[in-house]
C-alpha cells in the first residue's frame, strides 16, 4: 500500500533515521487469500515495482523482500519476476 509505505518513510525521517544507511525489508505485495482473481507472477511483480516507484526514498539503496508466509516456490518465482521487470527501480 503506497500510503502505508509513504507514512512509514515519513516517520523514519521525522525520527532522524539515516535513510542512506537503512535497509528496507518489505513483504511482497500479493493478492489476499480470499481474492477470487488469480494474478500472474508478472502482474505481482508489476504491482511491487509500482508501489516502490511511488514511495521508495531515493536515499535508500535497495530493498530485501520478506516472503510473508509464501511457499518457497511462490516467493522465488515472484522475486525472479520482480528482478526481471524492475528496470531502473530500486
């Protein structure tokens, strides 16, 4: 969620966190368990890149994703897709 991420980063700056030395460890943006629609790994990758492009502080050098309870196979496929489509994103 872009609003949540933006508020988190604002709070970090407000509390004097040295952003260039901070590491972000977000969960991968995924459809909810009760979501009736099935999304491809490419759709999920695009959603993750979009959220980061809209909210990620330029001072931070990168993000290290958490699997958030996904299976190893799902997390690996989604991370691979994110890396393939990220372009100049963090």
